[in-house]
C-alpha cells in the first residue's frame, strides 16, 4: 500500500508535526514500507496457533522471602518509657 504525500501530510497534521518536503518524501516511503510488511504478515495462516502475551517465557526474578526471627510486641514495648494502647507514646510535635 503506497501512501501519497498528501496522506503523509495529513498524518503529520494529526500528530501536530511540522514536516519539510524532504521529510514528507522520506516518511512516505518508510510508512508505505511498514504497511506493505503488515500486509504480508496478514497473509500468514495462524489458525491453530495459540495467542501469546509474551515472545519469551517469563520467570520470577525475585528471591524467596526468608522468615526472620523477631521480638514479640511485649518485648519491644517493655523498653518504652511510656505506652498507650500497645504503642509507643511520644510527645506531640505539632500541637
């Protein structure tokens, strides 16, 4: 499918691009080539081919979380100078 220079100018106008005549000529050839390649791909018989979301297989790159021994809430709050409702009580910063 060959795009005319007018069609390329219209596409550039829709994209709010200012193109010189050199650009119009260059993009006319490039866009036409892309559309021709898409047309070739449309002719490929894909019946029986399952759709793929990725071209490569995905793998988990995260490491497994390790369980870390921790202090109980009671042990931690035992060092607090003041407590309120199982929380550290601190002086307000803004009043």
